[in-house]
């Protein structure tokens, strides 16, 4: 039987996502493998049908996001409905898009602040918005 503290720790870990969780989830959902076009740890998530990006996982220094500190953190950039971006940026763990169009993309800090379901929903929105339309 699991002790109460361990159950809470397990639950807390399951509602958060890190870069590996993102990669596993997009593999399961969209059969996407991360692409490393710059030869470093920064990865692009793209559609197989049209090569459009629907996500970018980057290592950035905290101060680049307006946070105190210079340690490197993982972030996920996803495309979003422009009307949602303003309200998302008011939440902990969400920032104006790093190195992307700030009107159409949002940056999510992968550090246990943004809930897993919200990240998955935003990845799916980005995937749908960048899907090839005929």
C-alpha cells in the first residue's frame, strides 16, 4: 500500500509535463518524432504531411522569459488562437512566444506550473491549426 505522501507526490508528478512527456504524448497522438534541425537539444514538432511546425521545445535561460536567474529551462512554443493568448499569459508558466510571432504563438514553461491537460489541449489546438486543409 502506498503512503499518503507518496500518493500526493505521484499525483503531482502526473499533472505536470516535461520535455520527455511532451515527446511521448505527441508520438502517441500524432505519431510525431521530435526533429532536431539545429543539431542541439532544441526540437521541432512538425506535421508529416506538410512539414509545418505545431510545436517547438527549446532550452532557454530564465532571464530570456523575464524571470530572475540565468539557469536553462525547457519551454514549449505552440500556436494558439490570438484571443486566448492574452488570458494564457496571465497564468503562471505562460509567456509571450519566445522567438515566434507573439500574436499567434505562446510559450509554456515546462516546470510544473502548467497542468498536463492544459498543455495537451494547447498542443492539440496547435496541431489542428497548422494541419493541411484541402
